[in-house]
C-alpha cells in the first residue's frame, strides 16, 4: 500500500479553506512568541536526553538517532544536528531546508500544486524567521546552526531500509496517528530490527478519542480555554461527524496502539501528558452518548510510549 499525506478528498473547498485559514491564524499568533515556541525544541532535546539516560544509560550525544516523521519544520532534527548529535530522519514529504527551487519542484512533483502553494507561503512568511530564532537560541548555547541535508530522507518509513541494529534511539512525534494500522505494524516490526539491543523507542501520539483528537483546529488544546465561536460540538469527531480535519487519521484507540506496540516491543512506560483535557466540556449528556469510551480516553490527548527491545522474540506477522 502506498501512503501519502493526501488530504481528505471529500473535504469541501469551504472546509479546506476554513481549516487552513485557522492554521494560518494560529501560526501568525505564535509568530509574536516565536522565541518562546522555539525554546520548546530545547525542552524536547532535554527530555530525550533524560529518557535515554534513564533507560539505556546513554547521553543523547552518544546515541545514533532516527526520527520518524520530522515534519515540514524539522527544528528538532536541526537542533540535534547543530548540537553534534548523530541523527537521521525520514518523512513522507520533502522539507524545505533552504529557500531553493529544487525543494519546491520536488514538492510540486510529489504532492501537486496545492501543497506547493502551502509550502511556498509557509516558507516565505515563517521559515526564515523561525530558523533565525533557532539559530539565535543555538548560538546562546554555544552552537552554530548546522543542516546536513543528506540526513533528511524522504519516503515511507515502513518501506525504508536501514541497517539492522544501527540506532540507540528511535523517536516519533505526532506521526503514528497518520499511519494506517497495517502500515504501522510493518513499521513497528522494522523498528525492532533497526534498534540496538539496549536501544529505546519513543512514540508520542495524539489520542483520537480525546476532545482534540479529531484534529479540527477549533478544538486544539491551546484553544480549549478560549472563548471562541466554534461551528462544531465537543467530540464532534465521535458524535455528529459533520466536519473533518485536513489530515489523514487512522482513528485508532489507545488499546489498539498498545496491542500493536506490545506485539513487538516491551512497553517500558506510558506517559499520559494531558490526563484532564477538556473535561469541562464533558457534560452528563455527552458522557452518556459516548458511553462506549472510558472517561480517561475521552479526556486524554498527548500520550507517549517508551519502548524497549523485547526480552523474548517478537511475534511474527
Ligand atoms: C503532524 S506531522 C508531525 C511532524 C513533526 N514530527 C512535528 O512534531 O512537528 C506528521 C508527519 O508525519 C509524516 N508521516 C506520516 N506518515 C509517514 C510515514 N509512513 N513515513 C514517514 N513519515 C510519515 C508526515 O509527512 C508529516 O510530516
């Protein structure tokens, strides 16, 4: 099966424009707090470092690292490279690493004119400023910004070939929700092969059943406490399903992730980062309507699995 980031083809032009305009507005808003948002990249580096130190007794600078799905703004990979870490990443889509025609041409060839326009606008309006903010922050920590283009691989991670046991750390942030179940199974099996025996994997997901899980922009976590006009209802994606986000989603439940991941890995820890997200919207009526779900899966969203190589042979698929 070929996987792409192609958006929902049944999304009407109006819905597509609405979602993308909301995203644009959010981006403009975070523009003024750029340095703050870039700082969070370093918090993530520190968190990766603490977790590798705890579980594999290695500092991140001594690890060979793979990032699955680095995204259109691969700040974390750039920060890691600049700090001297040995990191490779793979994403379905070509990132715009510099403002050069070759990147835009490659996006146009693979994803068509819609994605080309989106990437071009983002690049002109935001990328340069974000990169400058990242460079300033790196400099304040004594690092010069480095971008090794050859480390940014483009392709489907589940189909990619990496050497066996070549990584100490494999991580992925908010990617697995966009991978179909069977593809994910294939990828997770490959990850056990790519990891060294004492290596660990960190998979961070957004849970579909959470209030933000439909990925409709107006229900994004940071907007939940804002008094904004919304056109959809809380947990719209599990109830009336009138609107769709502009991304492919596998809609898996937490137990399904557990089942796939534990088929190949030992789950060393599960971190529920947002155990009480949107509970104020969970009225008794909505709770009754969503009685097939546990309360915890309705009010959770960001969730991290820390995985180790299995002590026994993984199941064969
Ligand atoms: C929501 S973005 C997250 C990007 C980034 N990790 C971040 O935190 O900003 C999901 C990314 O996963 C990538 N992706 C989805 N399926 C993939 C696959 N099978 N192989 C590689 N990358 C994939 C998409 O291209 C997209 O860039």
